[in-house]
C-alpha cells in the first residue's frame, strides 16, 4: 500500500482526469466524488475507479457530447448524458431535481446515455443537506444473473434512500449484486480472488477468478428478494430511456426522486423526528458480545472523519503507479 496525503490524492486524480480530456471543472467534480469514496473506505470506487474512467474514455469510438435536457415539465426532466461520465451527469440531474423539488415540492429526473455514476449516497447527502428526502436508482449493462440463473440480465443496480437528520443524514445505499463491478475490476488489477458464491464464468460454472467473472456474470444479492429488487431498479433506470441491456460500459440509467418534506408536513419537525428515531435505533440493545447498533451511513461518516483527522489514505501500490503514469503520459 502507498500512503498518500489527501491533497496529493486529490491532485493525482485531477491530473489524470485532465489528461483524459476533462475540463478543469469536470475533473474537480470527479475528483471530489472519488476522494469521498476513499475517505469512506470504499476503495473500489475511489482512485482505482479513476483508472477505469480513463480506460473507458480512451476506448470510446467518438468524443462525448454535451449533456442535454431532452424533456421537461415543472416537476420532471430527462437528460441525455451525451456519453459523458456519470459523475458529471449525476450532478446535473441532482441539481435539476433539487431546484424543481424546492419550487414544486417534489421532482423526478432521469438520465440516460451515461456510465459510472458512482455512489448514490454522495448525491443524497447533498440533497439531505438541502432539507430534501429522496431515492436514487440506477440500471446498467447485463452483468448480474437473476436468482437461479447464471447469465447476466441485470446491472449491479444500486438503489439508495436518503433522509435529512442530525447529526448526520440517514442514507441507505446498496448494490443489488453479490459483488460490485468496481470491486471485481480492482481485484482483477491486483491479482486477487473473489469470494465463494459471488460469480459465474461464461459457461455458468462458479468462479473465483475476477477476469472470468467479467466475462460471465455476477451473482445477485439477497436471493429471490434481492433479485426482485434488482429487476425493479432496472425498470426504474429504463424509465429514463436507457437500454435494458446496453453493450459494454454504456447507457446506464439514472433515476432520482426528491421530495421536500414541507410539501407534506412541518419540515423542521420531520427532521427532528427522523433524528430521534435514528437515535432510538442506535440505542437498541445489541446482541450479547456484539457491537453497538448502527444506522445506515454511520460507518461512512465515522470512516470519513477518521481519514480526515489522519490526513492520509492508503491506496494499492499498483493503482498509484498506474495513475501516476496516466497523469504523466
């Protein structure tokens, strides 16, 4: 592992993104998102993801186009991402949804023709800071097998919910696959193995080899319940106009729904009641010998606070070397 000061890590991603053709503003948006992943301990979505972004940009047949609003009402909008990386498209969708939810009480925004939208909790934390509750769902290429199958039919299909609260928002953010795409790619880069039951090879046999899994299918999370949720997420993403099974890393669907609690109730009272309810969950008597009960997002907040206090992150040597080469090329 290489220990990087946070300023060095941020600068390394900025340099790599700029080299890959991003504008200074775009590179800054991407770098902030990826560094937040690292701070929260989600290494597969952090600096390692910057390498995947560069590889995807260089593999594209044509240059990306500007993000466009292709349909709009006072409470909704649909974006064509122009094959831009999803960190940029997701922020544009969030900004639109926030503006409309503040004006109308609720808003739904969909985006298509994009890829790698990152952590949905990143967007929902910003929405919660604006006093909004919301949900984000995202579809993608068919890399996850439904329960009982061995061929890809779903994306890794994350779904997240966020609610304003103190001292931190309540955010539940999960993927509906047994292993996330970025984690498989990172293990392939590092020569590591997957865990039992996470993936199948192209012939449908269980595999621990991440390269074989990338050519086969990942397992679904949560058995038949997770499989049903994964299908629902795929259908929500498709509502943006995204394909049910896009080729390669392309045309991911992004669906964001935001609600201003003021449209239904007193927003300050709601935030207080959410905070009190979360506190009551944390105060639940734990199982004997077990750790304290947590609320979703507690672990992320604690990890980020510790990393910020420390002022450094640990990144695999191979990832740092590859990023430095990319930044210098």
